[in-house]
DNA sequence: TATATTTGCGTAGTTAACTACGTAAAAAGT
DNA sequence: ACTTTTTACGTAGTTAACTACGCAAATATA
C-alpha cells in the first residue's frame, strides 16, 4: 500500500473524510461479499433480522429509533425485505396509523444460514480490532457527535477566534 | 440521549454500521454548517483546495490517487468547483488525454476566508478527540481494511469454521 | 365537543459515494 | 511499422443514507 495519502496529512481536518472513506469501503466490501456468496440478502438487513428476532414485532418508527435511523430509511429497507418474503406487515389493532413488522416463517427458517455469515463477519472484524479499544472509541464518537454535532462545535470555535 | 441503541448491543457485528452512522451524521452536520454560514462552497471541496494549494496543479487521476477516491467522484466534485469558478482546467501539453486542474485566482483570493472555517472545524474535532488516539485508530482501520477488506476476512472465517 | 397539536407513515427529491463501460491517446511488444 | 495493452477521462446507472413535506389518525386543549 502506497503512502501518498494527502487526507492523512491533514490531521484532524481529514478525520471526517477518513471516517467516511473507511465506512464506504467496508460497506462496499459487504455488498461484494453477499454477491460472492450468492445469498438473497442485502447488507443492512441483518440489523432488522436481529432486532425483530430478539425483540419481537415492532412498528416502523420503533425500529427507526432502535437502530437510530430516519424512518424513511427503515421503510425503504423493510419494503425490500418484504418483497423478498422475509417480513410480514400488519396494521396495529389499537392504532390504525401504525404498521407492525415481524419476521416471516421463511425468515425464521433461513436465519441459521444467515447467522453463520454474520458470525463470520463479526469474527473477522473482531480479529482485526481486538485490543484496539475500537468499540470504546466509537461509543465516545457517538457521545460527542450525536448530541452536539460537528456544526455546533465549529461554530463555537469560530466565535472563540473572534474574541 | 436515550440508550436504546440496539446496534450498540451487537458488539463487533454492529461496528461497520456504527461507523457509517457517525460518518453520515458528521457529513450531514458539515452540509448544515456551510448552509448556515451562507458560504459558496460544499463539504468535500476543502480537500481539493488544500491539495492544489500545497502541491500545485494536478490531473484528475492524480487527484483521485492523492485522496483515495474513485476518479468519477473527483470529476464530479471538481466540475462543480469549476462551475463555481474556483478551478481552471487545461489540457496537458505533453499528453492530450490528461486534463490538469488548478486553483483559479478567485480561489486564491477566497482561500483565507475559507481556511478560517476549516481551522475552526479542525479545532472543534481536535478538542472533542484530543487524547483519544482517534487518528491512530483510523490509521489502523485503513491498514486493516483498505488492503485486505471486510469481505476477505469474513470468507477466511467462514472457511475456518468448516474445518 | 370542537379545534389544535402531535404522532406515524409514506412519497419525492437531494446528496455523495461507487462500479461498469466506452472512447481515445499513449506506451509497449513483436 | 503495426498491433496489443495500458492509461486517462467521461458518462450512465446503482446504492444508501438523508430532509422536507403531506396526509390521516390519535391525543391534548379550550
């Protein structure tokens, strides 16, 4: 691997971009993996499978909150999973605005096969990151940038400089 | 901030997704920042400004390699910067396939103003991450996942499990 | 009880990266 | 010198997130 990485030279200024590059690269690898394995699922589906398996049926908004995604993203993902036959959807009997999603029997039948892949993926990541405090750092990043974001922090710095 | 984060509970399995979420969130904050400040630039442009300022004129492919992006992405970004009047583009005299990009005089005139913003952004990130080995971890992630990706690591694990 | 607000869901449009492929020029091979 | 391969760039199409907005149902308020 060459070392011509200009973004790396930029220090903290390049941090966000480097984060995105790695995230994009890993995401992309994930897609290639599924396509190589010739499996009928897509990258982010695992989190829906796991969530509904462990917590039972949930509405769209509940899912969005549980995984910290915007609800339109959840609709998009779960619609594709429904088309593939992995989810069932029912109106909530007490609140007709809500649509409650749950795993189909097909999903439950297929889960063991898919969990082997996810376990292998997890082991691979774990092996690569063991001893690096990576999960702790991610938690810190979440704490620091989910509540008071990058924007607010920059604006504070701009104000400080003026005084 | 509530602590209903299911992805966090997934350990290393949720690592990639958490990385993407933070990256997306920071990216989004960046866009909001520029829109709040009412400046005529977009998030990733800074890296092109900085690169051409420090290294001088470069071709599309050279830029792509320097910042580790696919060349169509560079074309996309630099076309917008050209439309905004920040870049000039010329054919390479010795190789007519190449298109060489450089900062315009307008860009050079505007740079000090923009660098104030970027400095503030960098300070904000630095303050949030100081003492956390964040840059070191990013470097490790790059080393581990740019060369031998997530896919290959998972496939190794799948093989191991079978034996 | 009537009105106003909040909540849940869906659609539409935006953003920013990527791969795949095509074309033309340059370089390498025979 | 001719042919093949590589390189550089551009376009088209895909993916996956987001915000903004609108509608309808439920809840709160007057």
